[in-house]
């Protein structure tokens, strides 16, 4: 197929990498395009300098290159309705409509849908002024969980015991474009990410993963877009995926269909396995980053088959998904100063040396090219180093050996991705 992938990050590179692996007798099966892409994606796809938020431009590009499938990766284009423009042009698209993407674009809307569908989630107050914010903080008490109602690239959430810090974050959210903030009860227990592929009716779950939001080891420091991830989760309850589909994903998809806004694409279900049962922390309307990097590394079923079935509305006819038995660990290499103030423009070397290692590949996120054509940093989360291994210990060792071979001045990464899981120290209350 001719496939166009929209986006610039490691998630989109992971999608392109998976599609590029689908070959027969060493011959590429797909003609891959990306807009706008990044220097890593350019190794497998033709790049097009099109604004990912411009639905008309994306649709025009898809028509011009004869795309048979368009994959919209990031949340902002989805909420902006880019998938709607592509659908209107008669091209199959993997990603929800702008209206359905409100499940991510508005946390208060997501809470409303969950309530209607009977989905278990944290109690929450939606606040529109500082008085309501203060009352909600006092009602729930510490630890305080304060979320920007709109999109915030994974960094709109503050979890803190410091009421002043919680109030300051909430006030900043209220002063923003949406003018609303969500205050939730704190959920105990480990968090799990489960991607559910949907076609508006049918739900097909992928394997669960766990990511690491905080910038520092032992979950210290501010929230980031995610510093690493791993799968499988050997510590998770055996029936977790079936439970999430039956109690959360399918009822949500059914409720969206009932409202006349069917959800097609990836429903990212962020979960907390609490002492009171499984609860939804958040919904996203796309693959999560960095969990996607680890999950897709283990997917044996051709990703193109899964996405095209969702786009065409015939997921129910898809064969059961097949998975590689290995463990997968992803470690994010971030630039100096991330997440507060990311430094850009520094040379990056050693990626080729890292990818010589068995089971290791490197995905680009915040990268660019200098005037002389050399690879440089161009964002906060710069690279994802992904490794497959016989078990978590093996995958961790390979991933960190890959990280050690990469040179980027001032860069930093967590050294404890999947460590507690490897040691058997993750417990469900």
C-alpha cells in the first residue's frame, strides 16, 4: 500500500518502523510517506513539508500521492479534525474524528462519557474559577491531582502533596485558553497503559505496557511526556485485558456510537490498579509515547492490516493478533534542561553503533539536521532506544548498552526503566 503517516515524533517513527518491517522476501511491501516526519523517519519514508494541523493540506497531499491509508499520529491534529478532512476526501484514515477525539481534548468531556457508560474512574470536580478550585482541593485532600482540561502534551498534570503548588498549577490552567481545570481524587496502585484499536463498533486490545512519567529515577521530579516504557507486565492480573475491554473500552465505544460520534482509531486507556479495583486515570485518542515504541516492537501481526481494518470498519474480521514472546524496553534520551527548558542544536552521534547491537533500534523524536546535514537535537525528548530481549533483564541490558553508545552533550535518561518489574517488586494492592 501507499501509506501516509502524519506527525514528527518517536511514536510516528515507531509506526513507520513497524510498517517498514513488513516485507516479502526482502522486498518492501509499502510505499511510505510522512508529513512532516523527522530525520529518522526519512530513512524509510518520503518526507513532505506539510503542516500536520492543516486538514485540507493533509487531504490534498494524500490525494496527490495516491495514499491508500492515512495514519494520524499525534493528538493535536486529531482534535483539530485532520482525520475528518481525509475521510471527506474518500481516503481510509486511522484516527478518530475531531468530535470523537474530544475524549482526549477535554478531560471534562471524557468524565461525562465515562459516567454515561458506567466506566469506573476517579471522582472529579470540574472547576471554572479559583474558588471552585480551592474547594475541590480541600474536598479531596492530599495528594492533590490537578489536570488541565485541554491538551498539554502529557505535561498538564500535577500530582503533589503541596497545596500551594497544586493551586498554582490549577490557577495557571484556569488562565489558559480553556479556562477549566479538573481536580481528581488520588488513585493508589501501579499504572498501566492499554491501547485498544477500535473501528466504531469493535474493540481489539493490544498488550498492556507501563510508562514512566516523572523525569527522574524513583519517580522523582516533574511530569514529562514519558521517559521510558516496557512490556509485558508479568505482575498484572491475568484477566486485566479482558476486564478493561468489557468494563471500560467497549462501553465507551458503545456510548460514543450512541451519541452519533463513533470512535475509530486507538483508544488509549490509562489505568490505575487500585485497592478498590481498576480505575481509568485518563483516555487518549491515539497511541501513547513511549509505550508505542515497546508495544509495536512485539507485534507480529502486520500493523498495516490492523490499521486498515480499523479504518474500513471491519476489525471484527481480523485474525487474532500475534505477538513476539520477547520482552521490550524503551529508554528515552532527553536533552539538557528537559522538561523545564530543553536545549537544542547539539550534535548527536553513536546511533549506528547502538543499532549494531542485537535486538536494538533507535527511534527519533526531537531531532533535526544542521546546515551541514549533521544530526542535531531539536526538542526535549530526543531519541527512544528500544530493545527486545528474552526477558526484562535481557531487554534492559540491551537498551542501556544502546543508550551508552549515543553521544549528546548534556543529555539525560532514567536508569530504572522496568527495574522494579525485573526484580519482581511491582505489586497490585
